[in-house]
């Protein structure tokens, strides 16, 4: 029996205006696992996520989600199907409360139907947010805001939760805390995660499989133990 990944990017090219950023990117995201997409700043990681979400059009190639070709679907349809992105920079509604931010995450019909169930998952993973339900999001600490951004993504009811640089700007202790939460999402909730990061160490410590992106091309892939030993990993990051 052939195993199909939950999400597959096949030979995708994309970019901004006339500037090409991705050159034939291919990757697979297996159900119930954490897949890491790593690379230095400017490698094309965010462009890959935006193309998966349909914010940017794929110039060529295909995006397959749940065995359906979603390459030409608008972004809102992909979200309704369960593709959810937690963008870099959190992008919360700072003047709304924690609770209001969470409820606004549950906009797709499939998410509204499971709002109470998803809230329970969120409060189990992020007890600190439960304590701050009526606090305005803009008054939270950086770590708490990142937790709220992830929690809001979970309220959307994702089949694949994609995170863009969740460790950015956080203290090492908080980075470890976010990593532990992502592991629990996989191990306890069975969630599928595509993690985009510059932080190699933390990503490979929790990932099941990883891809290294350099100048818009996948230059290396494998299980974390293999990647950590490969000199090309250092080359992709340091250009040495």
C-alpha cells in the first residue's frame, strides 16, 4: 500500500513580481509528524510557506494537500481545508483580549463546530493563556504573544499547522518552552507540523525529518541525526 504524505510540494517555482525566489522546491510533510524546513535568512523559507498558502502563486509545480491538487485554490479555501499558517511576527490583534483573539481564530465553519474542543486543547497546552483570557494581547510578554499566535492557529482546526520562525526574538528558555509545546502537539494531539526556522539546533531536536533550503533550492534532506552530521548543513548556513 502506497503511503501518501498529508502535504506535498512538487517542483514548485515562485517569487515576487518578476523576481524568482524558489527554483523547483519539493518537500513532503507526513501526517502526525514534525517536518522542519531550515535555512539562513533569505533562503526562501517564508516564500515557500506563502506559496503553500496561496498568498503567492506557484509559477510552476503543484501543491498537493490531502491528495487533492490545491495549487490554484484561493487562500481561504486552503484554510477551510485545514492548511493553517502562524506567520512570523505573530500578527495578533493587540487591542483585543486573549479570548477574543482565540475566538477570531475559529472562523472557518469546521473550526466553529469544534470551538469548545479546540479551546480545551489550547488551555491544556497553554495554561498561562487561560489565566490571561481577559487581558489585551498587546500587553502580553513576547513569549506569551507567541503562545497566543500558536493557540490562535490551533483554534482554526488545522490539519497541517505551519509555523514561520516561532523562536524569533525569544529568550533561550522560552524557545525551549515553545519546542516542548510543539512536541506535545505531535505526541499528545497527533498534530502535523511544518516548522520553518533558522534555529537549527532546536528544530532538529524535535523534528522527524528535515529539509535545508539554500538560495531557493532544497540542497539537503534527511532525518535529524543525518543532517546534523552532514557538513553541507554548515555550508548552507555559513556559506563555507
